[in-house]
């Protein structure tokens, strides 16, 4: 029963990611992105997971006798943009290349500057990145919780990532998760204070989390919609006498895409380490 619910959940998430149009943003888009997270199911999961991860990382720092780090919406934008690039390129990396339309800068500092509209308020001090297959659950809240828990453990169990989460020089950070084709891409960008900026910019903007609602699944309807999306995305020419053949091909590709692989992770501890690499 649990396996069936997991597969159905992955079907639904895959369908949403086919339909949802990705985009790159700057801090001018913060309000519209937050509004979207209150209406769009996937955006709500991704935003909720990001803010829950912020709480979790501060609790972890407190347990180690370290001070809290504040949430920065501009860093959140920068990490969202990087997730878009990684998911489109299907590449886990801290160094972007101009291989797709989501390019926002070669290194984390460039991407932070892009998100800030050309004038990043702080200096970036570390970056973690990963992908895994943690987007499962029976509700928006449960899916977000699973993403946060799996990603935190994944980074905590890696010495370099763990060191970044406990970095003493960090004063702020932004975390984002991207659900795409069954995978979850994640980026956490840290910054140290080196430039002054207004108190308004420092404020954490939390969305109003709606009461938890169960996501209703229809296996037949979801599979039918996914098959139609795959046929369209693969530009299959469906004729009356070849309709079944196209559907079978789409279903084979869909089934193949749901195979679970081992999670991957990557991090940059700081600028010096980046230069050495």
C-alpha cells in the first residue's frame, strides 16, 4: 500500500514538473514568488521545505553552541536559480556554464550578485549542493518534511557539508529545493557580513502556511495525463493507427524515469577552497 502511494506521489510530482514553467529571478521577484508558493502545490512544497530547513539548521547550530544565522531572501533567489540550472543541465556543480537559459553566473558570488540585481549586500562564504529522491509523502507538509530531513542528514553525514552548516563566519543564508522529474535538487548558500544594508532587507518573510490538505491521487488519470505530456514533449507524431505505439513508448520512458538511484552531493567550503580546486 505504501509503495503504491509513493509511486502515485511520484507520478503527480512528475506531472507538475512537466507542466510548471521554470524561470530565473532577482530580488525584485520575491513578492510574486512568495505569492506563487501560496497557490501552486509544488512551489508551496519547495518554499515550505526551504523555511523548515532554515529552522532546522539553526537548531543544529544551537546544539553546537553556535549563534543563529538569519534568513536572506536574496540568497534564496540565488539558490533557486542555481537549482534551475542544475536540474535543466542534469549536472551537480558549483560552476555554471552557458549551456542552458538558466545561467546566472559562473560561481556562487556571481549568482548572488545576479539575484541582488548587480549589488549583493554581503560576501558569500560557502555553498552546499545536492540531489536526492526525497519528494514523497501523502500531503504537502509531509513531502516538505521528508525533503528537509533527508537533505539535512545527507549534508550532516558529509564532513565538508557539515562544516559549512556549522561555519562560524556565516551570518546569513538562503536554501532552496527544486522538485524536477522525480529528483530533488538542493542548494544552500551562506554569506558573511561585509557590506551594510537596510533592516528591511534583513527581514525574514514567512508565508502563511495553509491548513494541511490531503492530496487526492487518481492513478488512472495521472498516468493518462503524464503519458499525454510525454508524447507532447517528445514531439511524437501520433496517428490513429500508431496511437497505441506512441502511448507504449511514453509509458516505458515514464517507468524508466521512476527508477531510484543513489543520492549525490557536492559542496564548496569557502572561496579559498574553490580557488584551490
